[in-house]
C-alpha cells in the first residue's frame, strides 16, 4: 500500500462519512420507531436491541463510521487490484456484503455485551 492508496482510502472514508452524517445523522436527530434506517433496523431485529437504553445519535454515528470504513476499504481494494470495470463491480460486491455482515455484527455484539437488549432476551 502506497501513499496514493492511503489518500484514496481516507478521501473515500471522509466523503462517505460526511455524506452519511448530513443525510442520516443530522436530519434525524431523534429515534422514531416508524422511521428507522435499514442499518439500524437490522441491528435491532437481529440483536434485540432496546432503543430506550441506547443513545440514538451515538449508535447512528457508529453505524456511519463503520459503513464509511466498509465502503472505503472495498473501494480501495478494488481500485488497487482490479482493472476490468465489470470484474471490479463483481468482486467489490462479493467483498462488500460479507464485510457489512462482519462489521455490523461487531456493533450488535458490542451493544449486547453492554446489556442494551430488550428485557427477556439473554446475552449470547
């Protein structure tokens, strides 16, 4: 990895995070059960998170950081190693989906470990 790759990664990371910050975090400052972003809904359903115990701004910020990392990592990898655009799209998708599953599971497990789950559910 050289300096150009690092600059590409940081530029992508910052650009995606700022977009997410303005589009999701600042626009929706309070938790509204009927207007939950799909990323958060995935975590709530899978890990039985109790949003009354979780600071909405903090979890959305964390989701934004993780999403920006996922996109920046896969974009940097694809731009560095794949020259064919069609193959880059295919491999980028193949890399991106498991990366999302893995990084979002870290967020879910973090909140489960902190005890931010609904009453009646056990920590796994």
